[in-house]
């Protein structure tokens, strides 16, 4: 016995050659190192060696060991079986973990060659000397789920301890390791690790071991006339309490191999040469040595270990698969190398999941889509907003001839409503994603919804700012004699704003159009607990220079908002409610600006949450559109229902009588629209004082005339003093307006609040009967007034913004406001013939 010592083994072999009889063959060889040394030298003695226990892959090299055979499959024989198992469970991605020992490295290298070209990827190859934990971590980092291990029992304990720490066990992982370990192999090495027994067993549960089959499981009779089961029974009976070796069946079949080889050689010699026998063999007889070699290659029979067939000196045996189940090895299948078939025993293999583990993390891309209930709710709110806008449109069209609506530019109001409805409509498009439409349609919607929202915004606020600009142009340019700004010009302004929008959008579409892009996020575990990972994907509408284009659009819209704020501020003192929407414009711009800033920021931060993003965008659009329409139309609706005339009057320019002053003069309070023009205000106040002094002088003259008319006998028509005072005002102010056309606004305001008297009314109780025959006689006064009053009433008042020339009476009653009540007259003036 060599005792696995190379020197002893080699010496024993040489002694047998030199001192013993001529040996026909060498049977044996257990230790790989001793066997390889002897097998390499056999060719020099023309001997054939047959081993029953040497499994080292190195001996499969026929160039180096041409005369070596073995009845036991080599360690490399498990690789075709592993290939078959991988294909059976459709595992196409594996990783290897190998101990740095030549025996295991050779098996790993051979496995690489076997898997090459078989559509199976070795995604990671790791090796270790003493501590396998680093390699195990790398395997997990590379998402290796099927691990092919080559290591001894001691290292196996460490490997599974590391696997437990890294959670590389259970339903998601499958370990395939050598199956030649001794029974309860882990108990001898558990103390050398820092792993608890229960943790180690938990990590080991379900591993698959691969090794050659010691005895065939078939019930066929072998070459010896016994079945494998009968042989095993007789073997156990004869060995008694002696230790069993898993190689005993291969040793038994090895004897039969030598016997059949010698028998074939004898038949061959008998059929070819009558003078040569196998007894004539010596170590220099190459011919007989070659006959023995060929005869052994032709070996084929059914033995206790299965079919005995050699291919290039290697046994084509049977490989068994066992699985570690509840702390014991259970056979689950076998592979026949002769027929290249794999048989899995029914219901014997147990995977810890509902199905075999996947060879990789199955990544299922899942589109993050907008929730249908959320889309339905927001669509319902949008429809309500569009119904409200339609109601405002109906109100605006129906009351377009009302003075309140007519003064607020109904055409511009219609454009505001149109812009709001376009903004509402964009919400429907923002909610359509890949779950509702195709990719091509989604890409089209990217452009359409941007255009609709942009045009809707500009239409609504452009119309609002355009009509505010008209108020600004009329009331801030007081030097103009006449300022007529028709709706066509306002439509042109809105059209110009839209033209800028179209230029930006067309350039955007031509140069860098919006495309459908898909953003992928980190993998998430499957909520249903399946062995897959969910990779959320989200659709976006983007292009190469998205930031630049958005900056251009935001800058333009921001300038438009600033322009609106400027106009609202400039016209804040225009006190005709039907014309001045500055307060509501300011409120609208404030709310829209704040909501847009908040909405844009929140929308950017929640871009990976489509439901939240869509909800924010939709609510911002609904809020901005609704608040804008309500601020524009609700006050008009309320005013039209309650007091329509008050909204069309100028509450600032009032003509009242101050009774506290000593001269009982009428004090007129005129507030300039432009309070910033201090110097102009002082000039107007000075001129107002001069006119009031002139009125006082004319009042004195009028009293003298009246005294002279008190005795006139004819019946005349009476005029109230405050109406005659209006006439004096007009006559006095006429000279002022002729020289200063810009002051017509003051005269207009005065006449609006003090309309002309109703000529033709009479009061017979105040009739004078004594005529005075001079230049101030009633006849002369009648003649003068009959010429001047119609001219003033029908010519001057319309030109300065007063009553219409076609009106026979004032359009606005002085009693509309308490501040316009007349001072009770102290006397009346009779003017006949008017």
C-alpha cells in the first residue's frame, strides 16, 4: 500500500515489475497523486491500468495518460449532468464559486468549456482560499441566483454561513455543490465557523448535490447474473460491521472489465494467430499491449453501477442528484451519460418557493400611470368649470346691450371665457398617458396640450389686459381732444400676443420638437410577493433643450403678467366700476402667479409620481381658470342684478353744495385721475377757483335781472335756480374749454351729475306782471336764451361726454345718489317763449 505517498507507491510498482511475475494489467490506484505518477509511466512497460476510485480530472488527459482507464466517472463527469439540469429548469444565467484547489479549479475550467456555446451565461466567476464571504457578496451584487460551487466540506460550512448573512438562500436562490460529502458532514466543521447550527441548516436547505451513482437503481440483471440490489445485499452481508466504501461497486465492475478485456484479447489472438497467447506477454511486447488496450476500449456491459462504457478511457456512468431536505440527503434525479438523459423523480425535488428560482432577478417594467378614478374626478371638476364658463358666456351674450356689460367690452369678455375653456380642455389631455393611448398618440398629445394651454392662457389674460389698456389710454392721456379705441384694435392687440405665442411654439416644434421619453426608476419588490422585481417607468414629454424653451415661454408669460399688473396699478383710481377691473385683475394675477409658482415647483418635485403630478397640475389649472372667470364676471352679475346704474357712474367727480362757507358757494370736488401729476392738479384747482368766482358774479347779475322781472304780467315758464346755475356753469366753462380742450373731462363730469333742466315747466304762482322795458327785459332774455340753450344742450354736451344729442332728457337721474340731491330753490326765473 502506498498510503498516498508518491515514493512508496512508485517503489512498490517498480518492485512488482522487477521481482514479480509478468503482470498483464494494473488494477487500482486510489490516491490521485500516486495514480498519476504510475499512469504516466505505464506506456514504457506496455501495461494498461484500470482504476476504480481515482476521480481526479487530470487523469482524463489521453496524451499524458494513454494507457489509463477507470470504472468510476471523473469529477468532470458531473458537468454534462449539470448542463442538463440547467436546461431542464431553463436556467440560462449562473455564477461559480470555487475553492483555490487544483481539483476544484479543473472541474470549474471544464464546466466553462461545457457551458460554452450552450446558451448559458456564466455571469460571475469567484474563487477564494479561506474566507468566501467576499466572493459571496460579489455574487449577490452581480445578481447571481444560481450558484455552482466547488469546495470541500470545511469550506462548505463557511460558504453557507456567509450565504445566510447575505440572505442568499431561500426561494430566490439555488445552490448546486458536490454531492460526495459524507453523511452529516456539517457537524464536524460547525465549530470552526461563527455560524449557529440553525442558521447554517436554514441556508443549506434545498441545496442540490451532484455525484456519481454508487450502484444502479435499475433492477436489470448484471453481467454477474445478479441485480444491483442483490449485489448490495450480498455485499453488506459479507462485509459485516466493516466500513462501507462508495467505490465497492466500481471495484466489482472493474474486475469484470478486466475479465472481459482478457477474454476479448484471447478471442482475438485465437482468431488471428495460433501461435501467440496472452501468457506470452512481457513488458516489451507492444503488440499484446496494444491488443489489451483496444480490447478494454471495446468494453460494454451492464454492471452493478450501470452501463459500463468507456469513451477515451473515461467511464460513461450515471450521475445522481440529491437535495438537502430537512437535514438529510434525498435523491431527486439521475443523469445517464451514455444516453444523455436526465430523469427527475416525480414530486421529489422541493423548491422553497411556489416555483423553481429564477436565474436572475426578473425585471418587469411597469408603467406608472394615472389612476382612472383620479382622472374621472378631475375630469368631472373640469366639466363643471366648463359649464360655469358656458354660463358666463351666455350671460355675457344675453346682456351685451346692457350699459354695464357694454362698457366692459363684451367681445373681450368672450375671449376671456374662450381662454378659460381652452385651459380647462388641456386638463383632459394632460391626463392621457400610455395606459389610454399609444406611444405615437402620446407624442402627438405632448405638442397639442402645450399649444392649447399656452394659447388659452394668452387669450384669457391678453383680452383682460387689452381692455384694461383701453381704460388706461383714455383716462391717462387727458391732452387728447378725442380718444376712440374700438374693439377691433383690442382684438389686434390680443392677436399680436397670440402671434408671439405661435412664433415661439412653431420654432419650438420645428427646431426641437417634444418627444416621448421613458424614465426608468430603481427596482422595487413585487407587491404580490412574486419572485420578480418591478422597475417603474414613467413617460415624459421632453426634448433636448427643454430648459431653454420653457425659460422662453415663462419669460414671455411673466412679462405679460407684469404688464397686466402695471395697467391695473395705473388705472386703480378710475372710479367707474363698469370700466375699471384693476382690483380684480390684481387679485387674479396674484392668485394665478402664486399658484403657478407653487404648482410648477411641486410638479417638478413629484415628477416620479404621475398621480400627484397630474393632480397638482389639474388643480392649478382649474383654480386659476375658475378664479379668473369668477373675478371678471361675478361682480358684473351681482351689480347687474342689484344696481346697474351705479356701476356706470363716476363716483369720484361729484358736484355738491357746501353750506358751511360764508358765501354759500357751491363747492365742486374734482379728483384727477392721475394723482401723480401734481403740477397739473394745482393748475386745475386754480382755474376751478376762477370759474367759481365768475359764477358768483353771474349769480349777482342774474339776481338783478330777476328783480326786474318780478313785475312782468305775462305767463312764463319757470326754471329752477340750480338748472339756471348749470347754465351759468356751462356758459362760464365754455370759454375755459375753448382754450383748454384737455379739461373737457371736468365739464363732462359736472354735466353727468347735473343734467339740463326740463324746459317748459311752469309755475303760475310766481308770475310777474310789471314788464321792464330795457335791454334786460323778458323779451330780450327770451330771445337770447332760445338761441343759446338748444345749442349748448344738443351740441356741447355730447362732445364732452354728456348726454346723447338724441336724448330729450338726461339719461341719468340726479336722484341716483344721495350726493346729487338739489338745493331747494329760493326763487324761480320765468322765461317765456322757450
